[in-house]
């Protein structure tokens, strides 16, 4: 990624040039080069794609973008279990964009996992085998998910879980990896609200008076996390956070485990 940013300091580059000079793929077909460019660059807010298809640095790329200039892709996935790199699969996914006053669901879909949903998980999420039988497989929605994440900061409540599952699904569907900045609202809450005993989504929603009429469904939890993010960003600014780098530094502080606060169940 650093090499790509260095090369773009001289001006925008097309996908073929990026494939050759950054990835070392001298003969990559155009479609493959463009797909690789999306995987490498689309989720990085320091980079944007021009109307002619070339990729270049945004004006703030020499420094970290200001928080108010960032577009956040708030993600939630529901799954068949906890093992992203094992047999478990996504059953429900949603992406909510938060940018200034904007708060919008830009993608939402049930997903046919191709494996049975365990009764315990179906009871928790309300998502059954019958509900996903006619839903698209992840491969059919992978490009839409990538587009929803493009150019935005990945945010989730226990981001390692949601990132891990999306990375695994996109890897299987497109042989691509996820990259770019990510913010975990569990970790951010631990730094900003040390007095709370729990930073689960339910506990933080209660603390801030947030409503969630669709708990353990991707859109409901993503919207609740988006509302939570706006509250946490206000607190972070009060603590002096001005840039994305400041937010990332807050989430890197040593914590017990994000998983323990987020809860042991998927979603």
C-alpha cells in the first residue's frame, strides 16, 4: 500500500500501471487489474477514483484526513457461527454510511450461507434456513459489498469479527483481500467510557438511549452502531481527536479484549 501511495504522488495512475508497478503483474488483463486496484485502494480514504477510472491521492493524503471529512462504512454481519476461516458463513450483511449528517443504509441483504444454520444461532438472530433458501449466495453480492465499502473507513462493533468474516467471504468469492483503515467501536468505547462495566452494543445503546428495533439483524445492528459511532466521535473530539489517525491511535491502546465486551455471540 505504501508503494502505491508513493507512486500516486506523481499523479493519478490507471489500474494497469498499478498492477505492473505496485503488484508486479506485468501481463494482468484489464478486468483483473481493475479488480485488484479496487481491492487495494477502494477502502482507503486517502485515495479516490477519478471519473476516467484512474486512481489518485485526495488533497489531504499527505496527512491524515480530518474526522469530519471521513466517510464511515458501518458494517454488521450475522453468521452461522464464530469461525470466519472455518466452516461458518455470513447469513445477513448491512452497510450504513455515516458522513457528517448523513446516515444511510447503502447495502442490506440476507445471504444464503450454503450450510445449515445451527438452531442456537437461528434462535438468537431469527434467521432460519427457510429465510435464506432463496437469498443470493455471497458471491452474488460481493461486488455490491465492495462498492459499499469503497473509499470509506470500515467501522463495526467488534470490528475484528465483522472484518474477518467479510474478508473471508470476499477472499472466497473474488480471491481478493480487504485493506484500509478500520475503527472498532468496542475499543473506542473502552477508551472513552472507562467507567462502564460493559461495552456490548446493548449496554452502550442503553447508556446513550439508542433504539434498535431489529437486534441481531444486520441492518438493525448496523444502524445502532452508526448512532453509537456519532456519539463516540463527539466524545473523541472532546478528547482532542481531530484526524482519522487520532481515532486509530485511540483504538490501538492496550485493552483486555474487544471480544469480551462485544459479547460471545455473532452480531
